[in-house]
C-alpha cells in the first residue's frame, strides 16, 4: 500500500469525526521531502474524552485493532500527551497516535498546520519546522540515520519555505543545535 492508502485507512475517518489532527513523521517527511515507503502514519491528535466513543466506532473492530476505551481514556488525560496505536488487521498498517496534551510544541504546531491536497482529499499536515524538530528528537534518542536522511531531504527540498526564526528558537529551547548540525552535514553514501 502507498501513503494515500494510509491516509484512506486512518485519516478519512478522522476527517469525518472532525477531531483536530495533523500528520507528522515519515508521511510528512515524504510530503516535504523525497518519496519513500512507510508502513505507518504518525498523527498528533487533540482527543477529548467525550470524543473517544466516536473514535472507537470510526474504526470497526473487525477491521482495526483499537485499544480498549478505558486505555484511551487514560491516555487522553495525560498532561504530557498520551499515545496509542491503531492497526489495520488485514494489512498490519499502523497509525501511531500521539495526543497533544499540554506540550507547547504541539500547541505551536497546531496553530500552524497546513491543509494540503493529497490524492483525492485535503489533509492536515504539521508544519515543516515541527516535522524536522521531532525528527531531530527521534534521531537524538535512536541514532537512526533514517531520521537524518529525512531531515536532510526536507531541508534540501522545502527548506526555503521554513520560518527560520521560529525554527531557530525551538532548536534552542529543545537543545537540538548539535543534532541539527549532524543533519545538515548528512550525505547519502
């Protein structure tokens, strides 16, 4: 399956629910950078407890693994933002859902998310700066060159559209200067 299939599986139901979301991670890196295959989609979601039953019903149990309502309720009230997965049973494609909580970077990004056309629909995508910042954090944690490659490609292809001032402030706040330099110096071998 391709990214539009991930979007059809996981984003179309969110669109119908009108739950605020933004796509980030590998799918956003593809949108801002270079095409590559990914079997999951990362979504930041503003999920209120009252919306949980609607979310569960939007992903039928015979087609999707959805955590139990009680688990979703616990994740939804975490101040730092919870997380859970939705899994399409037939394909094993996955949505990694990150809940916004009270994370200031999430709040900043939600105010700047973009509505972009992809295939046959428009979707909400996290701003380029946010996608790069999170990829920098993931690289710092994991050391995976995949993140550096994604960052390098996004900077090369879409970097001119970045709010450099805001990006620089967040790099400083998140102590990512050294990691950013590693990404800027990344070269495919």
